[in-house]
C-alpha cells in the first residue's frame, strides 16, 4: 500500500520533511517542481526518492546542475550520512552517478531536425 509517511519520527520522517523542502529550495533557482512535490506528498519522501532516482529527468537535477547548486538536489540529500541507511546500495550508487554525470542529454528528449521534402 502506498501513502505518505510524513508522520514517522526518526530519519525517515526527517528525510520526508527535507524532501518537501526541496520545492522551496528549487524555487530560489527559479524552478518550481510541482510534480516532484505532489509525488512526495502522495508517496512519502523515502518511497518517492527510491522510485525517482532511477527515472532520469524527473528530479530537477539538471536544472540544479545548471544553476551550480547540486547540493540542493534529492540525490545529494539521499547521500547525506544521516539518510544513507534508508536506501539500498544500488539506489545510493545511482544517486552518486547522477550527481557525477554532467551530461544534460541523459534521460531527456532531444529535438531532431526533420528533413523537408
């Protein structure tokens, strides 16, 4: 059963609150990730991060990298020492790789020129 897990105490509850705070941090860069916020509200912060970390282009990381603020990302939040235990090694590895990758094309649609006849 899916549902928000914001009521929990401990690391999971704190992580959820920080995930909710990402919306405000992103807003400071001129980006308002409404869908990210809704997903966190509906699923809880940890469950949302576990799912989104494997879906490139869904967390706003590219915009934060462009703004020079990778430390504000969901991926950086996942890798903080106090939250690492909430995630599996593959999830942490993916978060690390996403932060290390500077490729903007990963997971994004690219416009392709069409031939005119």
